[in-house]
């Protein structure tokens, strides 16, 4: 009986897993705007806008003088254009790149700046330190180090 | 004697600009270098042209004024500019910066300005001078 109970519990837990791993199990809408792709992609993967809520993108684009320690200088008008694209394709925007599930973990009033702090991300990237210290990883936001299809929205592997 | 002298002069007259064009490689790159040369001359009337050697010294030098993760150009571009590099902050792969591998390098003035501003600040902790920019491109044009 305890055995059966355990198995039932395990089944329930396993059934819950697809919900958690959904962000990794299907294609995420990649950046489709050429300007956003070019400008963001000059330094890092142009992250799919669905990974953050609209208010996060607005906060990031409003603070380009300290973008994770970097000062980003853009020609007039570019920042507004990029922000408009990111906001309209954010995780909580209509459609949201199919990432409503990922957005579930964002506090209603929270303005996360790092995709890598989402509990859903942390759950799927619970690796020992040596994985993160691999020279080709460099930083947790370097999706491409392990997801070769990240630019096209594939985070399945 | 006089004729030989003339021939040497003629060869120099043709050869020097050809060498300059070969180093610049594209009209766009030549224009960028010309602009930097004008600015370098304005800063120092003794300016006598860009130097591949100075460009290489800048590329290989180690500096302490910038971001601790990027003490050198080589921090991201590796010791061989013909090889792909990796952004030392984000891990993003970087295409080779040597012109022989990617002839489109240093041909878009706005892009060149933007990247020097970003990367010089990161490595040196300040913007590069026109002399340094011209030297760097001259070095890469020969790589």
C-alpha cells in the first residue's frame, strides 16, 4: 500500500513536469525584428522577447547607460524602436511567444531583469558548478553554449 | 642614369598608392582610414601614416584601465585575428576580425565607430585615438 501510494505520488509529480519544462520543450518565438536582432545580437544572443514581461523590457531599455555594467550608446530613435518590438512581443503580451507558462513564475509586481532568475529557468538548469565554469559558457545567459538552435528559438536540448 | 632614376620614381609613384589600396582593400575602408588620418594629423602635425607594427602592439598589449574581463583585444579575439573569438563577457561567438578572412571588416563607418567606442572603453578604459584606430585597422588589413 505505501508502495502504491509512492507510485501514485511519483505519477502526480511526473505529470507536473511537462508544465514546468514547457519553455524548453517547444520552439520559442525568436526575435524577428531586424534592428532588434542586429543591435542586441552584436554583444549577445538576441533573447526571445517572450522570456520577460513587457515591464522588464521597458525597464531594461530605459536604463541603457548601465546595461549589466555596460554603457550602450545607440543612434537616436533606435532604443524606442527596439523597445516597441520587445514590449509588443513580451511574455505577457497577447501571444507572448508561447511563454505564458514561463511568465507564471514572475511575481505580479516584479520587474525581473535576468531571464536566468526565473524559477523555471533555474529548475531546468540545476547543474553542478563545473558545468557553469566551462570556458565556453562564460556566463549563464550564454544560451548558445549549450543550445545551438537558440537563435532560432530552440531550447529543447 | 637619369632614365633609371625616372623609372624608380615612376615605380614608387605607382607602387606606393597600390600598396595603400591593397592594405585598405576597399574604397569604404580607405575612406575610413583617410578620415582617421585627417584626425590623427590634426592631433599631431608630425603624423606620418599608420603603422601595422603599432596596430599589432595595441592588439597584443595588456591594459589595466578597462573591464577586468577584457585586459586585451586578445581577451575576445584570441591571439590569432584569423580565428573566431568569443565575447569574454557574454560568451557570444565572434567572427574573425582579420580582413583576409572577412573582407567586409572595417567597411561600415558607423559600425566601426560604434565598435571602437565600445571595445576601447572595455579594454583601455577610454576611447581610442584616431591614430590607434588607424593603426589597428592597418594591422587587421594585413592579417
